[in-house]
């Protein structure tokens, strides 16, 4: 396989594990000094596998399920870009679709940088109050 194919395969495995909420597997995808940035929320930046997995767990673990709609992925020797939509199923009354683009930079088979670009208000304006309180309280405890 080429490096491009390897990078695409890495990103696909990561998305599969993330949306299946297999949080125990996620840290292995990141280099020790990897950075995750949810670009619309600068304070949500996380550095290192443990901090990244903690952030993901806070945001996603209490959500009943996520449905991932992969639109397209493009890659070169160092970067994978993914256009996708997440359906956040908080409960039967709260389902939110969030379209976004992710950029992941790969070095030696691990992500060193991951940035998500979205209109975060799409999620925040429709999410249930219990989730917003949980995320705000948990992130501020960091």
C-alpha cells in the first residue's frame, strides 16, 4: 500500500472506532504530542492522547449513539481531509445533524494534528440542556 492508502485506512479505522464509542482504542491513533483542535471552540484544544480521549469521552460518551455519514476523504502523503456529517442521537427527542470537515496530519502512522471545522452553533443550539451542562462542567474541571 502507498502512504496515501495507509493514511486513508488509518482515518477510516479511527472514524469507525470513534463512532462506535470504543474510547479505549482511540489513544493509540495519536502521537505523544498530538494536538486536537475543535476550531470553533479554541478553549477546547487538547494535547496528547490522554487529553484528546478525555475530551472525546466527555463530549460523546453520554450520547446514546452517533451515526457517521462519510461524504468524501482526500489524502496526500501527510494529510487526510474528511467531509462528513454526524447525527447525534441524544435521545428520541433530540437528534442533531452536524456537518463538518476534519483535517488530520499523519506522521509515522499516527495523528499529530487533528482539526475539526464546523458551525458549532448547529449542535449547541439543538443539544439538550443536560448535555450542555455536562460538557461545560467537565471541560472547566480540566
